[in-house]
C-alpha cells in the first residue's frame, strides 16, 4: 500500500511539472521570411513555400503546401499582392483559422512598413503591377528590421510561454543588424551613383538603400516578360550610358539579359533575390554580404 501511494505521489508530481510547449510551426511564403523566423525563433519548425529558383509571384498551390499551412501556428509572407495568385487558395483549402487574413497568425510584411511605388489606381493594361507598392521589401535592411520587430511580438502572441525569449532574440539580432547595416553602407560607398539595367523591380529597395539608379527594365511593363520589340528599343536607349550591369534574378530566364549584353557589350549579373540554403546562403546577413560582394566586383571590373 505504501508503494502504491508513493507511485501516486510521483504521478501527481509529474502531472504538475509543466510540459515544454511544443515547437511553433511557421509557414513562410518566401525563403527570406523563413530565414528571419529562424533568426528569432531557432527552435521553431520553419518551412518556406518557395525557394530561390522559383518566381514567388507564381507558384502552384500544391497539396503539400496546403498540409503545411494547415499545421502552421504562424504564417509570414511578403504581402502587397505578391502571393495573390496562390496564397488565398492555400488559406482557403488549409482552413486553418490561425492564418486567415486579418488574424495575428497571418503576418504580411508589406503591412508593417511603408512600401515604395504605391499606385492610386492601376492603369488599364498596366501589367502585373502591385497597387499596394513594391512587395520585395526584404531587400531593404531597415524595413527588414521593422518587420523583425513585429514578427518577434507575433511569435510571442502565438507562443506566450516563450515570449520573453523571442523578445530577447529580437533585441540581440537587431543590435547586431544595426552594426551590420552601418558596415554595409560603408562598404557600398564605391557603388553610389552607379546605374543598372534590371529585369523586374525585385531589387528596387536594395538599389535605393545603396544609392544605385535603374535606367531601364527588360520588362516592357511590370511583370510582363521581355519582348523582342522592347529589348530592341533598349539597345538605343542605353547607348552612351555606362550601367554597371544588366541584372536578373536567379529564378529568371537570363536569355533576354544575354541578348542585350551581346548587343551592348554590357556585363550580365545574375543575383540571388533571397536566401538560398542550397547555395550556402542561409542567413539574411549572408545574403547582404553576398550581394554587396557581387556588385563591388562589378565596379572593380568596370
Ligand atoms: Zn514583383
């Protein structure tokens, strides 16, 4: 009888010890938000719906993504219509109340900062424009920091037991990030005032932050793939100019950039538009280091 009561006592004690809360499940629409979540919540289970070789404007609402969103405690996406072609379908089919629009578990980065290039109205046949402004804001380190602050409090809301941990992680990260931003700005001094030809507005925040200027876009209208007529018109338009390079993202077909390069003698530069763990660029810090190195090499060669 004594043994039995002792066991009961142990069982009771075990029941009173709080079990560690389960790791958060985080669904990121793009790799940059997975990387940011990883920095602030290293124990969470984080996955990204897209990778660096995919165009985040257009992906398929695959069943595996629906299943992941169904399990998610928190979803982090760019917003500003970037995912308008696929995220609503995922949200609807996942039927997870935590990540429906307007809920604290659904974080849109573009709603936390001031976006650039907002449109009062979308002109007829404007192309695939984002009226809420440019959604590719993760390439501005300052706006990224603002999103990180909101993300850390949303993490705390989703997982109150670890709220203090998330807050501390954000403060550490933010302090370090601030120092890195100053270093990047210093390192970028030789880039200031240079011009570029681009394909889509993917890096517009980054160019602005660095003081680079876009003089032409291979897309005739935002989101519309390059056409032979538009490319031909660019040959004349950029003659006499000395842009650093014709820039495209890794997920884009580089053939238009190469065509223009052949006609103009300008170099082509393919850049990572987001973190790429498959290429050893796992953190946002590594991404910015990498992008700066790529651009500075272009200056030393020009
Ligand atoms: Zn876009």
